[in-house]
C-alpha cells in the first residue's frame, strides 16, 4: 500500500505539471471531470483519482500580501545648492501608523526646515538616523511598511454603535427607590450620629493640615535653583554666526528719525474698505514703508549697494529686493519681496501676506529667502518704542520700524498730540556716509507722512 501511495503521488505531480504546460499524458481518464484546457488556477479544491489509487485533496492559494506589505526606504530629499547638510527632528516613532503625505520628520538646515512626508500609508518599521543626527542629500532616513488604508475607515463605523450604550444605563436607575420604608429607617439612623460628631473631630484635623508633610516640599520647590539645557537648532546657530560676522565685519552706525503717522492713518481709514473690496486685501502700514524704502533706494543707490570683499569693489544693484524680517518659533527669517520698484501697494500687501502665511506654516523655501538688497524689521508689532537693528549680511543697511504712540509734538508753533513712530537706519559706514544715510531716512519719512510725494516723484 505504501508503494502504491508513492506511485500515486508521483503520478499526481506529473499530471499537475503537465496541466501547467498545457498537455496531459494521462488523458481524460486520469482527471475525471476536468477539461484539458482548464487552468490549474481554477482548481480551488478538487479531488483527483489517479489509477484507482488513493484520493488526494489539492488546493491552490492566491495572495496579494506581498503587494500590500512592501517595505520601502525613504531617503533625505535633495537640498538646494547652498545647503549641504541638516539635522533630523523626528515627528513619529517606530511602530507609528502614518497616512500618505503625513510629515514623519523635519530636516533643519541653516536657512529653513525641510519636511519629509510619508510616500504612502503604512507603519514605520525603523528609524535609520537618531534624533538630531546630521544627514546629507540621499541619506536613508526610515523604513516604511505599506499597508492598506481600509482599516482606518472601519473606526468611524464603531463610534456610532458605541454612542447609544449610555441609554440602557439611564433605564437602570429606577431600581434603587423600591426598598421598603421599614428597612430604610434603621439604615438611615446610624449615619446621623457620626455626622453630628464630625464637626467636633474636624477641628483637630484642620489644625493638623498646616503641619502636614506636603507644605515643606512645596516650599522646597519654590526655593529650588534649577536649570536645564536645550541644544541650539541649526537655524539659530546660523543666525548667531551671521550676526556675529556682521558685527565683526561692518562698521555699523545708526541714525534716527521720527514719523508722524497722522496722514497715513487717515488715508488707511478712508480707503481701507474700498481697497479690501477691490483687491480682497487689508491695507496695512507695512506696504507704505516698503514702497517708501524702494523710492528712497532709487534716490540713494549706494544704500542698495554692497562691498565685494574678494575684489574690493562696490557692487551697485539696479533692482530692489527688500527682505522683510519675520519672527517664527524657530528663529528669525527674512523672506524677500523682489522687484519692489515695479510694485504698487496692492502687490506689496499681497506678497507680504503670501510670505507671512508660508512662514507661519514653516513652508518657506530657500529660494524665498535667498538674496535681498535691503531689509526692514518691524519691532513695533511687539510694542517696541526704540531700538537699533543689526545689518543682515551681506547687505549694507537695515530699517527698523517701531511702535506708534501718541506723543506731544510741535506743529506750526503749537503743541499737538500726534501718533508718532521712531525709525532707525543702521548702515555700514565703510560704504555709506552719514550724509547719504540721513538723506535716505528723511526721504522715507517724507514719503510715509505724505504719500503724494510718491505720486509726484518728489
């Protein structure tokens, strides 16, 4: 019987291989009920009789698990030409489930942060770089096992079924009232004496509380002198380096002036609704200073110039790209408004709004901050009254705006209260003389106090 079984299994193997090749040497008699043209893939479970020997049950399985559970390795995206490396900050951990395009980590570079999204839905299997580790373009970051997105859809279905559960609990509340009054009287009587006795006992208890152990611990915490350390992110390190280089390189000097904001406030109050209706933008004060700066830079091109230390030449730019300093939780960024000389107020407000939104969402690209011929810093949004800004290298000057405060000023021989703003211009004295700097700042003052100066090209 054993030899017959072996022979039968061998014959079955030969028959199956013949079926796969399209021919069957055993003929129809070997496989009853199966046509020769039928593919073995259709034989999910079929009994085959071979030479009147034993009966075998043969099953064929199909699977797509290999397609759904592919493991992929995600690498660091390519950096810009001026960036060579960055530090990894993980947003997810091993075992976390992520959706497609969900941010897994951020790479902090000298100028901005690059978000690395998940290429597909799946589970993070391994993190190939430690948190804070340095990476270059193309460095493997993590491995992801792809999964189907169907399980996530099943969760909302269970939520509505769980909601009606509290209803039967409410119906279960009535049973407590039925106890007989005879039973409730003796049970209610014993608790009453301790309640009347409690006020007597609570006095010593309250007296003991001040001497309890937690009081000294709280005092110890308040008097503790502790500290903790936080590593500087790459952007903050770069900011510190650049500002120190500016301090060591430039011969910085600051000149001041004050701007009467009465006319610009009146113009804004009169036309802000029409401006909003036509351009779908709010009219602010920043566009007035940006446009006034472009006007003054055209009058004093040396402020828009820069020193090339390598060739010892002064480079005059025929275009005006103004950087606007924006404070973010990660540090100060300076997105650039390009070709301001060809813009009107609406164009400037629209560009400022777009760049500000990118900065808040941490979506600024290096191209958005590259270049710039002049910088404006507005400390007035934080309530600053007075200050001296520091040059943003390799530029040669920076304008500092401050808060608007009502102050008494002399107007036509009389003292009036006007909304006033202090402005400051810090410049590189190696390139810009005091006369040019003061004239430049006065031009900004005139254009903001009376915008008709811009229209009349005065």
